[in-house]
């Protein structure tokens, strides 16, 4: 079911400020840059910035790690069937990127992401 580790998403209150800061930190421009989400390719993994996941808005506080899957809805259903609890239902965040998150039976938040724009074969570590 899992294709591999893909993405860690940080909630940010100001996506433009966060984008500029991470661009300086990483020394690279984002490969995906939209008002709803910014993604950086970091050695074959994605560091994402989400303006809608800021602490205090009823979302999970802290980053969520997302595992790549070919079908986010199917993976999400399977995790729930295996005893996980829904945290965030699978939804399209734009440009065909679909993600959702569950809490496993041990209290860990686990995300799944179906991401048509991020391809591991195109990623290179410096």
C-alpha cells in the first residue's frame, strides 16, 4: 500500500514569509508554489508548507508525515478498517493532490498523500 515516505507538512501562519525563509534555508526555490500550498524537493523528499494547518485552528499541532500512496481514498479506508481513527478526511488540496490523515491505535498521526506532481525518479540528492 505505501510507496515510501514522501512529505512532511508544516503549518504556517504566513505562507509567503515561510516560503522565503525555507527558500533561504534550503538554497532552492519551491518546485510547487501555490497560495494553498508550497512544496520543496529536499533530497528526494518533500517539505510542504500549508497555510490552513496552523496551530490553534482546530488542526493537529505540529508536522504530519505523509506516506505516498497511489490512491489516497483507498489507503485511508484501509487504515480506518484496521483500527485507525479519522483525523482529516481525504480531500483535494488543489492541482489533483489528495491527502488525509488518521491516528493509529497508538496515538500517532499518519498521513497518506496521492501526489501527481512529485516523482521520486525525478529527485536527486546533492
